[in-house]
């Protein structure tokens, strides 16, 4: 009976079969077999793509971490505004006037800029901090009670948020540029079912001493996975749901 990989084989299983099968093919002397050399070369290349797709898909996106850091960013902006506003009520007229100037500067950026998207809010935060660090503003800011600390905290959090945001963008871009493993596994399975296995099945009859053991080992890998697939397919729905919840 002809052995084939079942279509329900998942990407990890296809990679497992391919990796083990390639190890067996490495044991053969293919110097006089251009067809098998070509098939093996194709399988190596497509398995590498599949492995890369699986690796990329498992890269962690920092959605939750970004949300937490963004909340911290929001609080730093709010904290800065409240400290500056508090200084406008200072009994020291100079401090009160300096606070008004610092507050006007913040308002020129819209003190609710933390509600904008990541790129805009980060850019505004960096720009605002730069303004406060300019020679004409820095002495005034430093004269205010408790304002220097939230400015430095905002700068730190903005830097952290920017770093994490860019890292997350890189991962998303990588995923968009990668062939999905669910698609790529079909390419690998097709090489087995339509090229490698039919050829090896014929050759193990023609040259059993050369190809018999290799064919037996490769089909054993496949049948082991096929058995798992059939078990999954025949599993009662209630059992699948329980396992899904457990996972």
C-alpha cells in the first residue's frame, strides 16, 4: 500500500517528517542519481522556508507590554501637567510666572497628546522634553518644585516605549513578509507525496539493498504522524474541547 502524508498534517509535523527524512537521505550515495539529488535539494530548501515561517510565527508580539508601558507614559504626562499647574499657585511670584510659561509650552503640544497613536505621542514627548532642556527654558523649569523629576521620567518612559514599539513593528513586518506555515507545509507535503515517496517506492523494489531501508524508515516516520492525525480526527468533540481548554 502506497504511503502518503495525510493532508491534515500540521506544519510542525511536516517539518518533523522532512527533517528526519533528510537525515536518512544524507546516508545515501546520490552521486549517480540526478533526480533524487534534485528532489532532495528542493526538499531542503522548502523545509528551511517552513522552519523559518514557524520561527517567525512564534516570535512574541509585545501587545500587552506596550499597553502597560503606554499607560505608564500617559501617567507621566498627566503627572507633569499636575506638578506644573501646582506651581502656578506658588506664593513665590517668580515661580508662579515660570510655571505659567512651562504650562503654556506644554499646552502648545496639547497636554492630552498621550491619547494619540504611539508614533505621534512619542515624537511629541521627545520634542517637549527638548524644549524644556533648552537654555532659555531649563533654568525656569528647574526653579519649579517637583517638576524636574516627572520630565526625566517622561523622557525615560518615552525612550522605553519607542524601543518596544519599533521592536514590535519589526516583528509585525517580518510576519507580513513571511509565507504562512499553513501554506508552506503544503509545499513540503507535495514534494513527499508526488515526488519523493513514489520514486523511493519504485527504487526499493529495483534496488532493495540501496533504497529498502531508507524507504522503510521514511515511511515509518510518516505512518507515526499519520496515526496521530487519525487519532485527532476520530477524537470525540467533547474530548477535543477539554484538551483545548487545558492547553
